[in-house]
C-alpha cells in the first residue's frame, strides 16, 4: 500500500478536522515496514502521540481489510532515531492485552465527564460493563458527532479487557471492509470465526451500514449468534434505529431489543468540566479565562475540543510560550472567523423567533417579555457570531441607535451571570449556529 491509498481510506473514517490537522501529515515508510510492522512518520511528537492513541486501530484495520494482516503500528517523528523492529514488536507484545482489537487506553469510565446530557448513557454503559451479556443487550447509544459515544464504547471495552474478556471494537465501515475482503479472498470462515466468537462486539457508527444489503445480511447473522450465546453487543449511531434510512427492519427491531440511551449536547458547566478534565489528562495547565473562552467560543464536539487542546499544547511547547488568553485567542481566531463568515443576522432573527414562539416581526415592535428576551438574545448572538456592527444590528431590529444595542448586550452579560435559565437558553441557541443545526 502507498501513503495516498492509506490516506484515502482513512479520510472515509475520521472527521475532516482530524484528517486535515493530523492524519494527512503521516507518511507510510514502506521500506521499513513488513506484515508484522507498519511504520509511519509525522512532523512532531504531539501529532505522533495523538495519532497513535486515537487512530492506530483505524490504520490497523485498513491493513487487515486490504492485505489480511494486522501489523503493529509505529508512529515516529521524522528524523527521530529509528528503533529496531525487534524493540517495537517486543514493546507491543508486552502492552497488547488482546489480539482482536486496539482501544484507546485513555477512554475509561474514570476519564469520562458525566453531566445531565450524558448521565443515562454513562449509567447504562457502566451497567453493561459490570454484567456483560446479561443487562441491556444490545446497548444502543445514539447522539451527535463528537459527544462521547466512542469514549463510552471503548470504556466498556477497556473494562472488559482488564477482566480477561475477548473484545472486538471497530466501526461499521471497518466491519464492511473486512467482510468485503473476506469474500474476495474466499476466507469467510475466518471472518465468521473472528466476529462470532468474541465476548463483546463493539461497533461504532452503525448507521453507515445503511443501504449495504450484503453487509447487513452478514451482520444480522453475527448479531443473532452473539445474542443467542449471551455475548454483549454495544452499538453507536447518530440517531435512533427507527430513523436510520436504508437499514433493514429486522435489524432495527433487534437493535431495539435492549436499551437505547442518548447523549445530548453538553450544557456549559459540563463543557467546562470536560475541558478541565481533558486538559488534566493531557498535562495542559489552563487558567479559568482560557477554559471559559474555549467553552463559550468553540463548538460542542468533544472530539473537536480535544483537537484544540492538542493545538494549544503543541503551539505553546514549540514556541516556548505561556498558555494564556492571548495565545488561545490568536490560535482559534480562524475557526471563529469561519463561523462569523457563515452565520447571517436574518438567520439568527428567524431561529430565535421560532424557538421562543414569536413572529420575527415582533422583535421590532413588541415590548412583551418574550419579545424583549428574544431581542436581547438576537443582539447578543449577532455580536458574537456575525460581522454586523451595532448600528447595523439596530437598523435590522428597528431600534433608535447603537446605544440601545450596547445596553442590551450589557444586560445580557448581567443575566448570564445571574439567571441560569437565560444562560442555558442563550447557550443552546448559540450551539445551533456553531453546529449548523438550524
């Protein structure tokens, strides 16, 4: 395989953010690799660490699908002294807990930040880990991208591995690739032996089986055999089984046999706690101002937040600077600029009016409590998320001049500190624009 071929396959399995900032920088060193070992080079140790912990399993499964081998993945820094093949394989043998999966060891129940948005999914995952195959089988976790589904899925796997269980973790895309490769290589017996004889089968993003009739047929029989044998199945998706178009009814029915638990967008407190926890785990010291800035200006994808923290740490270490608010504001200005380029004031007016159940025209003329609140939120969001000046906002809302806009912004900031309901309402509306969910 070539670097280009590997990158093309990886691009299908990861977020565009992870691909563009990290994965597209890898270079496959074919001359130094073998069936047992795949060596890659990247520009610095931070990218090396990030890829190794988060994407080794993806890379490993690409090799299995394409070549029928599952090599040890070595991510080294360009120019770094090369370790011998024996040293790498010996280290892998001493740390590898299972020959059927590769999980991120940092994804544990202890490192997961629990809040009102994910409490049920967390409790259900913990219950499954304690009694696999008995309670909640299958467990179906659903929610938006980057909210923690994969973390819980792998936490279950890591817990099971510690107890000596055989665990398989992969994405539905990887399952499909392995199935397709097994058909082409006429090795279905090995495929079925692998996936139907594990203690726990953990599959991420099951929605991508949509429309894949042959893969769905195989997964249907795999599911049945594991479930009959009381082996635990845990699945994640971005929506409920009933909402996944192109998924066979018999699979939808089976996915609903156990428990379905959702993960919602985290509230501000939970997001702050997540940033603090991730910073601690990555040995990054952030002051309160920096944490609050990331929480209020960046989107709610935990995966994206992790990427930001990696950027902050790498920038501070490489430049030898202190991690302060100025550094972080400068580092994130392009991402925030992109949001401002895409969000328009009319969109904010329409969305806020819809969510508060008033007419957009009411924002210009009415003085009811709901209209006043909606107007204040529109003004605050327009200043946060668009390029509009205060005079432009005043004109669009039929206000006398920019001083009225300024007063509403001051009042909004005061309410954010004192009124939890207002703050949560504002945060939820802001999230809709940041996540393009409007």
